C-alpha cells in the first residue's frame, strides 16, 4: 500500500503489512517507510504516525482469556516547535472474564527523544444488571527520573431509556477527588455524547491524562450530517474537529447516444440493525461491507447499496465508531449477502458497551484511549 500525502514536498508513504489469524492467535507485522517531511492532508486526531518495523501478537489459549504484546516505532510532528520527534512504545497486555467480571491489565514502556517512561493500567468491570455496569480502574506512570504517580477511577454507566444513558465517574488523583457526569442522548435529528477518557501520552512526558470527550452529530434535513467533537493531540493539548457529509444518489438511464448517461441506482442492498444486548439501538456504529463503510443512524439501522447480488465480507469496525462510547462485539456475521431491496433479510449485530479504560484495540495507537488489554475472543 502506498499513501500519498504531504504539505511539504508531497512525499510518499510506503507501507507493507502481513496479518495472520486463527482462533487461538493473531499476529500483525508491518513496515512503514516515511520521511520527516511527510504530512497527511487530513490529520488523524488522537494518534501518532507509525514508521519502520512494527508488530503485534495476541494469544487466546481459551475463549475467555487473551494475552499479547506489541512494539511500535512512532513519530510525531510538533507543530508549534516546527520539528519531528521519534520514539517507540512497547506494550504487554492481558484480559479475561472471571466470575462474570471482566479483568484486564497493561504495561507500557515508551522511549521518546532519549527519555524513557513506563505506565501500568489495571481495570475491572461488572454488569450488575442489563441496564447498569460498574467499572474500576487504576493508572500509574513515571518518567525516567521521576516518581510513580497514580490515579483511580470508578464509574457507573446506567441505561435510563433506549435513548438516554447516564455516566457517573469518580476520580482520585494527586490528593484530589472529582465527580464527573456524562452520557449519551439520542434524539431524532441529533446525537450528543459526553464521556471521560484516560489516555497515555508518551510525547507529553509518558504519563496518563484524564480528558473530557464531547461528541455531537446533527442531521438537520435529509442525509446531510454535521459533526463536531473534542480530541486530545499526542502532545496532550485539547483540540476541536468539525465535519460535514451528505449522500448523493443519481438515478435514471441513458443510451450510448446520450452525452451524459446517468448512474444506475442499484437495487442490491445489505441492510441491518445494530443493538446492545438489551435491544437498544446503537447509533454511529461503523460497519465494513467489503470495501464500503456504513454508519448506523439514530435508530441503529444501516443500508448499503452494492453493485451485484452476491456474498460480501462483513466487519464491525470498532475503532471507527463516531460515538464516544466504546463497545465489543457479542455477535456479528463474517459475511453478508446483497439482495433485492424489497426482499433483503436484516443483518443483526449485537454489541456490548465497555468502559474507555478497558477498550480493546487491534493496533494500540499512541494517545488513544488506553487499552489495558486486548479483548478476550
């Protein structure tokens, strides 16, 4: 894969990756060649660029337990300093289910600009009922010549209705105790989400930081969608992003004599619904149908038009959700079939909401939500 980007010199970014996966293990190795002049046209918030050799290995000796490790070479353009900083991050993680509770932990070691730092996370979550989940997490880190500094978080996430979820988070750090509120509100034309995240920042001293995440999606009319959210840069600074998008369908027919033949409107669709285990719809879920991406609406439904009536690969893209809440897959098909719109069967996907502290990731990018463990498959 070759990516072209750059505000300076239009440098190319070459990336070669290999992935192998079985029921009891998965491994991903890649090599990325990129120079300091490389810049993306669209910057990716909450993540640093990878370079050189990178690898991640996950072992699943049993369905309810997983363990693994990763090594990444990274670099980060520092806009204000007008320079590029290089570094590396090693990560060892484990997670499992014990007596109905989900437990996990991670160890991080980062080396940035000749300075090293370490971080440890331990977390546990337990679902008291179908509507209430509790989570406790501990985070500790220290720089090369500094003392260990820790913080503790405890949260309760409650589903009040199918359209309103309340989050209460208690944090204890540096001798101070704070109580914060958040949650998700789903309206007919808007989705509002407020969450609290703990992120690891190797480019900002290698420590953990508690941040507030705000996500807003508006659909004022038709398929026009406006979105805005807060993100934290790898340097630890709060930033804001905004976007707008729409769908344009062209219909009609034309002969070879027409100067501008119109595009055909395909009747082959993949449609479905994404819910949690209680049947509540999940908005903003990202789904890959072959090489096409779709997002669920406020009712948790999605529809993708495909060129041919055949079977396509299907994947729930957890890292691409446009909602501050985090989920893991309970059930989802690996393949779906595009059928006539009038007779198409509904694809059903069930997810389970988890806390940011225990959010799984297949490629733990730096300064994203800290994953103390990879998911138990």
